[in-house]
């Protein structure tokens, strides 16, 4: 069996430092795809850069937690704060999305709006994934896949990080990692018919995929299609320090350079 490696960057459009890292990691390094936050502060800059980079495959980074919405609080009163942002309380939002009919109606409207906003950029939709992997929530996954297919969705990230590989890399792996890995089977089943990676790396080392870790991981990759996702930035501004205080954005950028 052959190996295929996808080097991916999340949060495209969040800050200028992220956008610059995506562009440079693609032109000077190994990055071949990025996931766009369509309502993020620097989304327009990200789209402009992407249009100059025909080899960069761009997808939708669906934001339904800890980020800006497309529709705003007036349209999403049950699932956003007055500033139109989704809260960082993923568990509380997950409960709402599962049990509240009003929240589900608003959720569907926002998912529709984000796919439509991506289409309006003129970029080809290469793939989709979700901020904080919230598409592991079965309600979100069902809506995301249904709406996405109407917008031409063909590929989806299933964040299935093999515990055995991480253990072989010297990481402590417990019940939570095995449970999450098992839970990804539901998403894989929901996404049947779409192109999916066989395994994804970046969960255990989220925000800390340093050059040294990247080198070690590349020596241990299983056969099949592997996605390695990262959060690169050329510099950390106030927004990144606030949202991801412990992330090593610049080290992750360095890990993508050859």
C-alpha cells in the first residue's frame, strides 16, 4: 500500500500572521492545503492570497464554536453571544445543538451561510473540516455533509489519530484517546461516499507540531492517506495570544518549511 501525505493548515483567515504563514509554507515548504474561516477578520486577505496560489487546495473551516459567525446574533440568538460570536464552551453548545430545535434551526442556517460565503469567494471547494473538530458531533456532521454536498463537497477530514502510533512516539495514551479514536468511526460512517484520510495527526500535539516532532512523525507514518494538520503563523499577535495562549504557531510554521 502506498503512502500519501497531506500537509494542512487550519485557521486560514484568522490573522495576517496566519495568512502569511500559509502562503510562505506553500511556496517555500510542504503545505498543500488550507482551511478557510470565512467570517474571520482576515478572510478577505486569505482569499486574495489563495487566488495567487493555484496549487494551494482550499477548503472550508466550519466555525461553530469560539469564533465569528456569518449571520450574527440577530439571526442566531440561541447559539451566539451579543457580539455574534460562538462561545468557547464547546460542551454547552454541543448540548444545545443536540436537544434544542431552535438551536438546530439556527445551526443549519449558519452552516448554509458559511458554505455560501465560501462559494462567493470564487475559490473551488476542495474539502471541509470544522474548528475544534466540532463535526465529530453527529448533528453537526449530518448537516455539514448534507449542505456541503449541495455545494460540491467531495472530501472531509475525519480526525482519527491512531493511538498506537502516538504511543510508539513516546506519548502517554489513555482511555480518552482510544475513546475518541473509536468515536471517529461514526463520522466515517456518516461521511461514506466522500474522500476521507485514513488517519490524521495533530490532535495530541495540537499547537505543538514542532520541527522535531514533525520529523519523528514522518518516520512513523502508517500506509495509506495521512493528513497532518497544523496551526502556522509567522508571528503571534494579540488575537493568537488570546485565543491560543500556549500554541507554538511559529514553530508549526517552521515545521512546514523544507
